C-alpha cells in the first residue's frame, strides 16, 4: 500500500468551476507536504510546501490545507482555467533518518478542465 | 523548468546499448537528483548528489550510473544492465539548506529502447 494516496484518480470539470483534490498519507514522522503540478510530458512544478505545523498555504488560485492529526491534505483550485489541466501530485517528506529523509510521491490526480 | 536543462527531449536506443542523459543547472544548487516516472507509478529516485564528487543510490539504482564532477552537471548513464529502461527521466536540483527547500525539475527526457 502506497504511503501517499490521492483521490480521485481523475477528474473532469468545466472551466470556471472549483474543485478539491485529496491526499491521505501514513508517513510518520514527516517534515513537510508538497503539492506539485505536472503538465503532460513536462517536469513537475511546485505549487505549495507546508511544514507539519502549518494548516494552509495559498498560491494564487491554489490553496492547500493540511491536517497533521488526521494525516490529510487537500488542494483547492478556484475558478478553474483550461491551463489547470494537468496531474497534481502530493509529496510527503519522510523525516526518518533511517529512510534518508526521502520524498514519498503520490500517483497524482489527473485533472481535465473543459470549456 | 527554472534553470535546469535536460537533453535530449526524446531519445531512442537499441537494446543493449548504454546511453547518457544530460542534466545541467545554473541555479547554483548544491543537490541534484534523478528520477524515473512510469505510467501508474509515482516518481522513483534513482540517484542523488548533495555535493560535488559525491552521490548516493536511490531506491532503483541498479542498471544506472552517475557522476558529479561539476556542481552544475549531473549526467545519468542508463546501462545495458537496466532491464526495463524505457521511461520518462526527470532531473531535479535543490538548494540544500534545510528540509523545506523545494526541488526544481527539468523538462525531462523520454527514453525509448527498441
């Protein structure tokens, strides 16, 4: 079982609508949680990084939330645009020295924004 | 894609041939990484380097080799020992000053072994 689970696997919305993507993780302890946007055939681009003590962080129309008690994070996209069509990946930094404090990558949610 | 370049964007090789993927960064970042991305799987770490002339194996290093002779360059060689080399390869770099600095990714190289 993946330590970082994302839902839904894919999502289709109409331009201008809002949407929320979910990330559940079991990594513990962790130092930070990141959301990346990856366009097809391109490298991922960082949207937000939240430490374990932060609850929310915004980047334009993207707002990420974190509940470290329930080990859940969400990414809310407001007033979606066609250019938001991409894969959104949740990544958790494992803070265990024995695991080399590596990044644990989710499989991503594929978002399609239709006109 | 920041200041990280990967070349070429598409690469085709015959089975049994070694191939080297280029990664260069002008961000003055200390750490550099190589990942592999396959359909239906999260990014997997192949090798990483936190300082010049030093590198460490990631989760799937078998069949790959790297070098870090210069701070700005971290080439990856896919050897004939890698059993399933066809994949999308991503290079990343990070200013290694604490755990909360983000990784910047290059545009990727799609390798197809025929």
